[in-house]
C-alpha cells in the first residue's frame, strides 16, 4: 500500500521552483504513483495564486492539473474543523490538519512553522528520511 500524506502548498512551490529540493523529490514520487498525495482545495488555490502572480496563468493552470492528477482532493467546506485545531495552527492551516486527523494520516508534509508541535508534521527532508529515501541538505 502506498504511503498517503498531506502535501502542503509550500511543498509544491519549492518542488516546482527548486528541482534539486526534497520537495521536488516528493512530487516525483507522487507523480510516479509511489506516494498518494492528498491536498485541500485551499492548497490548490494557494499554489495557483502564487504561480499566477509570479509566472502567469498558463503555468498556474498546468500546476493545478498536475496537483489534481496526482493527488486526492479534499474540499475544506466538507470538513468539520474543531476549534481546538484552529487554536493550534490558525484558521488558514486548520483545514490541512483537520484533513490529516479525519483521514488518519501519519504525515503532514510542510515547511510551515505553524505546524510545529503537530505530531504528524514532517519537513520534506524528514519525511524522505523516514521513508528511506535519500534526502538533500535543507528542509525544503
């Protein structure tokens, strides 16, 4: 069974902008079907907004397609997000953590410091090391 993990927006941004990064390796594994990535609609919107603003709408659309073809999508409006989750990580990141909790995932991969203290949180580097993949220096 493939490892399922929540992939935060910063992993996609680092992964596409830095081809030698740990984030890029995670995206390669997801694209190859070796990992099952899970994202929320908020992650898709954040990635698209970033790339639309920095690189234009065509690249943003291609990245949206990549995410939707390689990852399972969870719609945040369909989630019940407990107040304790919002208090722990903030409103913006609460959907990600609620997805991880509700689906029972062991990994939430992100470089976002808001997830510090969340037991499922792993940086891209720590996640790769944990699954036995070679990791590069640097967290992203």
